[in-house]
């Protein structure tokens, strides 16, 4: 952070609030408007806090690699020669003629997923004069847009549950902190929320517009480019949601029962095909290589890149086979949802994660033992099943491939709003008004 941050950042924040105030009538109503500005403020505060933590506590990290050692060099290229900047930003990375003096200083220049974040940051740097804090604020705004879209998606389904949905989506501490800064997680989380919003619009509400399709494809492309494994977990649960939501609109119970096995087979076939297509051009995510990728990633984070963090965990031995992954599934889901435990805390950030995990654990136990009938009833709800299947699948994927609490606290944030939404919908599923809303929306 530099002098330019103190000058540019307040101006950018002011402009953000002015735009947010101008469009508030289009994106809110009287019921949800009280959540709007607090959510924006927390996201901006999270972005600034994360920058301070990385600079003054960690002394570096991904966010600085993306900006100081990434987008800043592209911004410098633009100031020297706009054509050079454009070539650096969009050109062929195998052709470094004329750009080598800049590209050679970017550690992630040949890492396509990381360089996508650098590209986004570089475009924003053109607006912020390469001010780290101001660019991070704009990242936070995008993250807010995605979460607000996710909030609206479920608010439209259950208007009376607006408070529980708001807490689940907008006010989870880890999501506010790790999902606001200049990181991959902010962009992918924002894209995930927007993707969910447009999928509902197109495939559940059947409001098919060209703009919805284009924006859906753009968000899917960004997730695919940055973190393929999120898309691999999300796609099967999304297919389940779409098919179940449309099946529930069928009035005849006999026809529903008759169609259900066919729907399950179709979901399985389409889900498998989608997952194989997502990973076909990247050997790390090919179906027959996923287990080995998980093993390599987990041990690298635990014993190499994350060995100095002091927060390594182990679930058992991974040998690169699918069988070893499946055996560790219960422990992996547990570590993502309910750990670190309080006695595993090693630093202040882990304490935040541990308290949050404890809250999820207590709420889960309460629902299992006190809302058992509601839990069984909710299984037939396509929206609950969508949230549960995605969050549990993602909990397994991140838990089994991370082996470090510090890294896990970042990687798992996409699942937290969806798991919290599932708990909220199950908790209130016996509420008569909620049931009526569900029947109307379907």
C-alpha cells in the first residue's frame, strides 16, 4: 500500500456508494433494502482488512503476487506503450517479443488460472492508477454483486425468510473476509452467485433472454478459467436442481413417480458428461486423474507451500487412487464444515474459522435431532437438495485436497452460503407460510 492508495481509494469508495445508491431501486425492494448498504460496506471493509493482513501480518502472499508482481507490471506497460500493454494483456503468451521486460517479472505469467486474475486486476488498475486498495475494493464490489444475486435468487423463492437468507449469504464472516480481497476466491464466488441467479431465471423461471444467456456463459467461463473444480462440483448439483424444480411443476403424482427414475438417470449421464468435458483439456482434472491431483495438491499445501503456516491437518493416507479418496470422504466433509475445533486454533484467523465452524456444527446437530421430520420432508425440495448436494460435494473436494486449515478457510468459502441456505430452509420448512410460498413458486 502506497500514497496513491490514500488518494485514490476514498474516491473509488465514494463512487461505489454513489452508483449503489443510484441503482438501489432496481435491485432491492422495501423488505431487503436494509441489508443492501451494510452488505456492501462489510465487503469493502473485508477487502481492505485482507490487504492489511497480507501486508502487515503475512508480509506477502497471493494477493500481492496478483497485483504488485502481476497487474502492476501490465499497468506500467500501458503507461509506457498502450499497444505493448494490450499485447501483454491479451496476446499469445508464447510470443514474448516486445513484452519480455514485463512478462519476465510476472511469476504467474504462464499460469493461466492465476493470470486470469492478473488480467482482471490490470483492467481495473487502468481505472485506479494501479492502486492496490482501490482495485481490491472493485474486486469486493464484484463479490458483493454475486452474493446479492444469490440472495435475491432465494429471496424470490422464500420472501418471508429474508432475514435467514440474508445471514446465510451476506453476513458469514469467512465469506466477508476471504471473499472480498484481490484473490481468485472473490471472483469465483461472485461468478457462482451470478451463475445461480441466471440458471434460476432461465431454467427454473423460464425467462429466456439473450442477455441472461450471455451473462451466464461469461460467468461459467470465468469459473472454468480460474477454478475448474468448482464447476465440476457445481454442475451435477445444478442439473439436479433444474430437473427436480421442473419435475415438481408436474401436477400428477403418478406421472412424477413414473418420471423420477428417468430423471435420475438423465442427471447422472449429463452430470458425468459435463464433468468429463470440463476436465478433458487439463490432465489434472481428467476423471481418471482427479484422485492423484487431490493427493499431490494436499501434500504440497501441507508440507511445501503451507508448511510454515503451522496449521497442517491430516485425514489419513492418500495414495492417488479413487478408493483412498472415497475412504476419507466422511473426514473430508467434516473438516470442511466443522473444523478447526477450538483446541486446534493456532492464530487469530483460525479462531474466527473455529468459532464459525462451531456455530455450523451446533446448528446442524440441532436440526438433525430437533427437526428430523423437517429434514426428511426437505429432501423432496429441489432448492434444499441443490444447496446440500453442492455444499457437501464441495466440502469433500476441498477437505480431501487441502490438508492445511489456513488454505482451507479460503478454499471452502463457496460452500458456506449454500450450506447455510440449506440449514435455513430445513429449519423453517414446517412453517405454513414458507410451504405456501414454495407451492406458489413451483
